[in-house]
């Protein structure tokens, strides 16, 4: 492929992608890429992978499912981190102590 044509196609593909961040789905590739893996990438990276044939844009449903899964994973990680933290409580009151050196009543 002509370099000029490649970059023209790359720019056109990038312009056709709406949002700055999109989810792409990987395709099988001869160098070991596995089909069906989802990842969120920038518009420029998405255009490159689409032109190279290693990925395609995810559908609306795939995108929503992916983002729901990521949000759930983040919440779970935050809950686990919170559970690992040690909670301490400090008080500012001093305990009462008996007087020193004084005579004892008796």
C-alpha cells in the first residue's frame, strides 16, 4: 500500500469515529492476536487498529457491557482496598490518674 494512501485512509477513518475514546474488539491475527478481546482506546489508536485489520469498532451493546464490567471491577477493587485498611480511632481525653506523692486518706 502506498504510504500516502495509508495515511489518508487513517485520517478518514479517524474522522469517522465519533467520541475521543472508543471500545474496539480484537480480530484473530497471524502474529497471535486473539479475537473477541475488548479494550477502550483513543480514536487515533482505534483508527490504526481498524486500518491494520487487527480490530473493529465495538457495537453499542458491546461497549455498554464492557463499560459496565469495568465499573463493577473498579467498585470491587475499591471495596477490597477499603476492607484491607485498618481503622483506628483516637480519643483526646486523658484517663484519670491517682494523685502522686500525696498522703493517702485513711
